[in-house]
C-alpha cells in the first residue's frame, strides 16, 4: 500500500526540517491502516518498531510517499515494513529517507493477545 502526505510548517522542528516524532507518528499510523485493512475485525495495537534511523533531513513542502508491505504473519501478530521516500521541492527524484518494520498484535477487550482472523474474514460493504 502506498500513501502520501505533504510536509507543512506545523510538522517542522526548531531547525526548520521535518520533526522526527512526526515522521514516526505517520509511520505507525499508515502501517496500522494497512494492517487494519488486512485484519479487519481484529483490534490491533503497535507492539514494536525495529529501527529508527533518520537518513536525511526533509524540508518544508516535500511530498512523502509511505510504502507499506506485509512481511510476516504469526498467530497473534503481523509485521509490516515501511519505506518512506521524500520528493523535495525542486528535486529531480524522490529519495529514501527512512525505513522501519512495525509489529502489530491482535488483542481482546482485556488487552490479552488473541489470534489474528484469517485473511478474507473482513466483509466489506459493497460500493453503493
């Protein structure tokens, strides 16, 4: 799944570049969206992020592309990779700025691990 966002003034740190905490928020949110679509009917929570290495600073006005892929599915958890690319204003090409792997676990109403529902469990409403 690919999704996009644009870096705006409210996303910047005191040096005028993208705040790392904002990037981590987006990585978690967009990975969760992919997982929620794969396992709708399950309550999923973030269990872990493997690595947080910020490779390049990102200026205001950059368009970010978040590429999210499912890597592994266990009994109660699923692992997703997230690669983030920045297309800075005036740049000829986008650049890989961040990669991470995010693990989600399915939980019940008491916060206990519960098995993931099999793929195809989700019954999406037909388009109207």
